[in-house]
C-alpha cells in the first residue's frame, strides 16, 4: 500500500529552554519542548513507514508501471517498409505517403504510423494530431526544427507517441520564444516546451537530439515520459525535462540537462502511485537552477550514473522561497543497485519530506545544508555514502544504519536524529557525578520571552537583548539549580569548568527526549563534525558495525549527544572530541565501554591509545583535531576493569575507519585512567542540533582551549 505525502512539519514556539541552551553554546532545536505538544516527528515517521528501507525494485513495484519497458519495448521496433518519408525543406515540407498535411511551415501528422523525418524547418513546427488508436512513431534522421512562436514538436493528440533517434543521426529541436496560450483560456495543456506531448511519450534509439528552449521547458509530457535510449542534450529556460505522471530514464540513454529551474521533474500530486522520477539506467548529468531531480512522490535511482549540480552547489546563496536540493522526493528518495551518484547542491543533497533509503550504490554528496535529510525515516543498508561537505551530514526522525560504508564531514552535527516538535516526555535525566540531577524547569513557565524571535533556518537563536553568547555581553548565566551558591563553589555533581557531569546518555536536566532514534547495527560510519558527532534528540542504540567519530573542539557540543537512552550491545565505537558536553553510554549497556577526559588536550595528529591495565593495546587512533575526551567500546572492554589512555607513540596500520589494532604506545605519555562503565567528567549533554545551522563564523559554541580533566572512573 502506497502512502500519501506527509504533512509539512510545523515549527513549534521557542521556549526559554532553547534560550538557555543557546547561552551555554549548545546547538539548539526550536522544535524541542518540555511542554505538552503533538509530535510532528512521529507523524512524519508514520507517514514514511511505507517507503522506509525500500530497494529501487520495491519502490518501482509500489508505483504505477510506466507505459514503456525501455529499449526493448515493441513500440521502438517497426517495419521500415511501412515508413512514410517526411522531408523538411526550409519553410515547407513534402511527404511520400498519407497521413501528413502541410500548411506553410506547419506540418501535421494526422494518423498513426511511422514517419521518417529528415531536413530542416527553419521557423515552423511539427504537429501530431492523431485521434485514432495506434502509435505515432517519429524517426528523426537528421531533422532540425526551430520555432519562434511555440513548440518545435507538438503532440496534440495520439494514443501513444514515440520519438526514435535514428542510428548515427544528429537532430535539433528549438523554441526561441515564450510559451503561448493559443486559446487564451489559461489551459495547462498549452505547449510549454520545445518538445511537448499531451500523450504518453517514449524517446529511444541510438542517435542524438539537442533540445533548446529559451524560456520554457525543454521536453514535456502531460502523461508519462520514458527515455529509453539516445544521446539527449537539453538546455531550458525553465524546467529541463518534465513528465506529469512519471519520468523514467532507462537502459543506455545519455541525458545532459542544463535548466534554469528544475532539471528532471514529475508533477502528478493527485495519485499516490504516480508523480515519480526513476533513473534506472544510462547516464544523467544535470546542472539546474533549482532542484536537480524533483518528484511529487518518489525519486528513485538505480544502476545509473547520475551527476547533479543544483543551484551552484555549497556556498551559493539562494532565495528564501527557492528549493535547491540535489535529489528531492516528497514521499521518498530511494537509491540502490549499482548506482553512481555525485551531487553538489546549494541545499540538501538528498531530501525527502518522508523517507530516504539507500540500499546500494556509490554516492558522493556536497551540500550547503544537510547531506541527506528525511522528515521521517532514513535507512542505509548497503553501498558507499560519502558526504564531503555539509552543515549536517545525515538528518532524520528515525535513522537506521544497518550496513554500507558511510563517511560524513559536517560543519555542525554529523548524524542528527531530530525533526519537529516532540511529545511530552521527561526523558531519562542524566545522573550527575554525585547523583544529583539538574532541575530542568524552564524559566517563565516554559514560554519564550516576548522579545525572543524564532531564528531563520540555519541561524542560532538570539537572546532577547540581542547579545551573543560568548562575546561578553550575554549577561548573567541561567540560575544554578537549588538557588545561589557562595562565590567559587559548585553544586554537587558539577564537573570542573562549571558543567554538571553527565552519567550515561539520558536527557540531562529534564530535557525532553523526543520521538527520535538513531540505531547503528552494521557497516562502518566515520564522522568528522564541527558540532555534535552523533546527536539524537531521542535514543541512540549501537548493536554492531564500526563507528568512529571525530567531534568538535568547542565546549558547547560533544562527539556524542543523546537526550534519551544510550545503549551499546555490539560493534565498535570510538568517539573523540571536546570534554565540555561529553556523553557516555548508559551504565547498564550490555557491552563494556570506557570514557575519559584527558589530562591535556591531544593535538591534531597525535595518536591516542586505549590500553588494558596489563599494557595490552586495545585500539589506537590518530586524532584529526584537538581532543579532550575519548569514549571507546568494543567486545574487548570489560565493565569494571581499569583502562589507561596514552598519547603519542605510533599508529600502526589503520583500517578504513582510521582505527588500528597494532599501534605502539612506546614513548607515549599517560593521559588518563578510567574504570569501564563509569564516567566522572563531561557536561550536561546538549539539546541536540535539530537541524539548525551554526553561526556565521561556522562555530556552534565557545571554544574550549583548556586541558581536560583526568578521570579515574571513581
């Protein structure tokens, strides 16, 4: 059963909790709330469940079948003896059979059949107006048609229209003028593309076709459109290629699109089995002013080579109301098979208001916002996914990483399980070092101050008086729990530096754990994050795979940030980052883990070793940033045992994730000792990135340049 598109996630009212988070430098989500709210994230997750984790084959089976099966479709074969030769000659044409009328420079085909078109029509048009049954097949064999007033080739009426590009031929269709409403009735069926069809349209063959439209779309079908072959180049002043019911690219087609608006597009919003774009084979190269691929329902890519440059790529400013995604499917984005996808987008690389599923392929994304974004479910089960540039690498309400190799580089959060407003839940409060939990009651009854305006997307919230945390103008910090303390004293459970020590991954200070989850059960995940490395506004569960996180250097974020339960029962985890907001797994996690703040920050390029008490090296890792906190878990770690952290020595031979099992601590310096399953440092835990962008300088909080605190696990 197919799903309908999920409703748009609404933005909740900012609470004073958000402001407090901003004042301590955390990346904050305006959707987080401790009040009673309805979960938009849960709605998006439910809405996307029907496409969660699908392969391209499963996604195609859930949609309506296209009218053509591809290059082997019977409509692309014919008896050449039955062809009608149609010769274009400047401003007129001649035909050697029935079914063709010529009126000046307008050539009209009136009945089904096969027509081989040659020659040039300088300022005219070729029209198909066949009211009967049967296929109208146009074999373009060195044909060139240019129109200054309307479409160059128009299918006004036909049961099925087929354009075949003859072997070795070069063909050209061009509309140099604007779209014309010939009946002056505002009809949406008026031609608005250089090649325009009101019927199902198939394009195939082995020749080439160059389509140019100065101000309208390049190729348009008001029904379904299948590109089954040929070498197509489209240059359009609006959308490149548009099929209303669906747009399918198959087999050996080679398609290059340059479009002022969307590259490839499907627009049927009335039928949940239609409105999809599927690139199932061939080669696609898109340069677009808006979205590279935009589908009302599903955007599906499999067994194709796809290259997309959307709206100038990362760093390009786009209008607030513009959409500049690489691949966008309102219901789902599904990538798999042997697909090779390379996206550079001003906004998200892959984006869905529902679900995103990656089950194979080799995907590289450079984005100006999220690498991959799903309002609902985001699932990766196989393939290779590299996010080389992003604000947030992966974002979804429910994120499942079950296989494949994922490599994330993000200026903010690496992986962020977040979304709309959360349900009313107190979460699991993070336990302070001496057992004291913070009072999470927000000031002013949970309401935002009247002069606290919601931030624009991607901006940090601004305190009421316009001051910025960290610049010395932010005023007094939020009141400490339990009232004021004598000068220089800290409440019970507070770690050095004024941060309350968090034990486990529960939501500290009563922060709400939302309807979000991050589950890692297989594959490899490598994260380099300027904000939180792994951030879940709900739960984090690791049951397998290898996860390596190089988190932030600033104290306002952590390599790990979890608002709900954080359990690990399998696999390998190494997380390195700042100590100010450091979080470790729950104490009752089935698999052992060890965490420590280092005596002194390990500078970038330093090898950090985790050793058993007898000197056996469990793991070695060369940090890529200044690092103050390290969390490590593997089947080799025994809860209750003491472990030693050392810096220096040599790395050995690292695996693909950067971890080494043969490093040497010879000449290294002891930086900390810790008891597995205990953590006596770190901060209160963050509020979660929530998809917000970092500040204009790329930071998400103040920079912590002090050395870490050696911990014994006591």
